C-alpha cells in the first residue's frame, strides 16, 4: 500500500457510521499524497505551502521542474525574456517551440487570436495543446488585432521562434489551478522536461538527478506514475478540421471502431521509428497507445513495450495472432517486432510505410475493409518497396494491397541522413544540373552546409561532386526535402534543428497570393511524376524578377498540394474511385492541405483528411495493424 491510513483516517474508514466509511480516497496531510519543493541541491524549501512557494519563485524568474500526473514539465514565467532564454540555453533547445499554459481563455485571447473551433478544443475537458496564431504575427500582416497583448512580443517570439503560432493549453490538474491561484501572470511556459529523444522522467530521484543544472527548483510528489502521457497537440488546418500532431493525454485509450465485418484476430503493431505509437487491434476496434517518440534508443523501445503491455492488460488480451512492423529492416521497432513474433510463435507482417499511412486514413474515416482509395502520402522519409527513400507518393489501394501510381520524381541527395538536416543538400541535389556553382552560391551564401561549416565555393563544390559520384547519396522522392530546398532558396530557413523546422517556418511566413507555379509532369510505365526541380527554377526566376519571398513561399506550397492532387484525381477518375486522401507529416501543412481539398472538390471527388489519428508517423501503427489483419484473414 503506497499510502497506509493514519489512525484517525482509519477510524473513519472502518466505522459504518462515519461519512468516510470505505471511502477509498480518504487521506489527510499526514498519510496522503504530498508535494514537496526542493532546490537544486535537494535541500527542502521549508514552507507550509510548497505550491504557493513555487509560484513565488516562478514570479521571480526561476525555472522549476514540476512533476504532474503523466510526466514532468519545466516551468517558468512568460513576461520576461531572461528566464525563457535561460531555459533554452540549459535545455540546449535553440529554436524548438515551447508550449504555454494560460490562466484562462481570456488570457489566451490576450496574446493570440484563436478561432471558435480552436477555443472549443482549448476549453474541452481533454485539455490538449492547441496551436493558435500569435497576435504579434497577425499585426505583421496588417490584419486587425484588437487590444494589447499581455505578453511582450519578444518573449512570445522566443517561445516559438520564427513561427506564426504558439501552442497553448489550459490548466488540467488541481496543481495547475493552485499555481495560478498564487500567481499574477497570465500564463506560464510549460514544456516537457525530458531531453529530445528520451522518455519523460517520472520518478522524483530521476527528475532531480537528470535535470540538475536545468531546473533551479523541483516540485515533486510521492505518487507513482504508472504510465507516461505527454500533452496532446492539435493544429487546425482549415476552418472546420483539426488534426493531431501528437495524440496522448486526454485521448488515449479511446478506440476507433472498424466498419463492417472484421476478422476476430488480435494484432499488435509497433509503429515506425520516429514519433512512434503502438497499436492493438482487438474485436474490430483499434486502440492506439500514447505518443512514444523516436525509437532509435533502447529507452524508448522499453517505453513502447511497457505501453503495449499496459494496453493489452487493459483489454484483457489473452492471445495475440500477429505482429506488424515497418518495412525498414534496420529500425529498432522492426527488431522488437521480430523478437515479439518469435517469442509468441506468431506471424510477422512488414508493412510499407506509406501503405500504412493510407490504411490509417481509412481507419480514421471508418471505411469498410473492402474500400479502395487514392491517397497522397507526403512526408520526410519512408522506406520504399524498391529500397529507395519515399516521401511524396500517390498510391491506390486498400487494406490488403496498394500500388504506387505517381508522385514526386526521385532526386539524388548527398549526405544520407544529413540531407534531412541541412537544406542546402536537397537544394543542390535538385538544382546542380540547372544552375552553375556561382548561381547556387548567390542563393545560399551564408547558410550552413554542415555543423559550423558555411557555404563556401569549396564546400559546395565537394557537395556537387559527391552527388555526381554517388558518394553517400540517397535517392529520395521526399516532399519534406523539397520544402527544405524552397525554404533555403527563399532565405527563410537553412537548417532543421528540430524535425520539420524549415517547412514549418516556410508555412508561417507565407502570404496568400495569386502567383502560381506551372507544374511539369513526366509519365512513364510506373506512373505520372512531378518534376520539382523545374518548379524551383521558376521560383528563383520569380524571386529575381522582384516577387516577394513570402508570396513565393505560399505559391510553392500551393503548387505542391495542387500538383499532387492532380495526379491523384486523374488516377481516381481512371480507377473509378470516389475518395482522394492525404496522409503523412506534410498533411499538417495548412496551405498544402487546402490546395488538395480545393482541387479534389473541384474534381467532384471526396477529400479525406485525418481527424482522430495523427497524419504523421504517430498514426502509422493503426495502419500497420489493419493491413496485417487483412493479410492474416486472406
């Protein structure tokens, strides 16, 4: 028993005449759960009210690690840039956005401009983080913004640098309400305390040892956290549609029912490598775990295993019939699935990454298992069935099978995984045959080609030569890499210091325009493919002629969505299919998504956009599970 009753509480609990008779939550300050506040040297801050003391320290600019119900946050004030800057320095997070917890909805409205749908999400009992437009960015665009912001513009910009949105949530635990009761400020920076790529810290000793040097103080409790749960994150991509960036607290373990007859088999799916979730398919329902994160480290594989074990325990699963994983042979999740299948002596199904995206979208819309759709799957990377790096595909298929009938043309990018970090690499890969070395240098001069290495004539020449000689080159059709190249070409961003930074900043600065890029399609025996290098040439010519980069940013994103939608709609008409879907991490982009919806609707077809399952890799596990079940039944 974690909290044995003291004599007084036990008397009330065991007396039939007491109002606390057999009230299982009975506790007092002597025998119940408690919070304590300690400094960086584990010395207690002696006070009768540790929460009020923590609030006072926050108002003075301290950074406090606060243990909550599903993990730990690093918390500081929002009205001063100094503690925010200190938090960035100590956490070694230069640009990745922080989240904000606001006192109430009025406070949210005072530094941002949420739409009615966003306000409904923010105030829902699930309390997700919702991305809302910053007032300061609205003012930049000469749009009306009533009232003054309660948060300095420089502080708000430091919270989410280079982005037009900030992630906000409202208090969701008693602790949060008590903190704000003792505070005068409108909001607090509240960001996950775990280092990038590691699970959240949930034990007080671990919190204090691992965050020493990051937090000034620690507000921790003595309850056990049985399951980690990150804050869920949601983004509106149209006036009536919001999608999950991360699905966790408040939404898990909600299930999605599969439509129509279903196989009684139980399937476990382990997801891909990045932004992983697991999934359990049982009795015609899909149960997706909380967000796990990137599983390229053993700690997160253990977290995934624990989350799946917890889910199967909740669902009273006594027999698993199959395991599903990604097609990539080197993912740790693939190795985990292989071990699981071997241990349980059950079949293992390897599901191609983008096929799983397509299937997850069908699950999201509860389409019958025999349905076939056309689906645009656009992201940074997925291991293709030809061994190349896919990321901008148009697929036709359903749960059982799929065919790739078009997408973006493959391009050779030097540097392997580095091509996903430094935007100059995809830029050179796309334009090395179109521009001279001097012309490329004029565009990207001053950008980074590698950590600490700027773009010089020598470094760029080496990159071009490596691409020509196919030294450490990846063949990729990635939409993410195209957006990186556009971002550096327009002088908006040159390095992804966190996943998706260049595309996110490209979307943030974009101003709606009538400028349009002309698509060039090439058709061969495998399908119809978009020549994205040609569009980049057009973009640079328009920039040279005086077009504004912010308008060209919009034009490039609209072009990508509309061009992929044209390939998909043509395929749907040819195949006699009604649905055209959009999945993958790029489906978090408002401009691209709306370009696709617009084109599909004009073609009198039905667009499918994610609603309940993340379009990114957090939704992959649900697709893997239904594909495996369909193949098992066959």
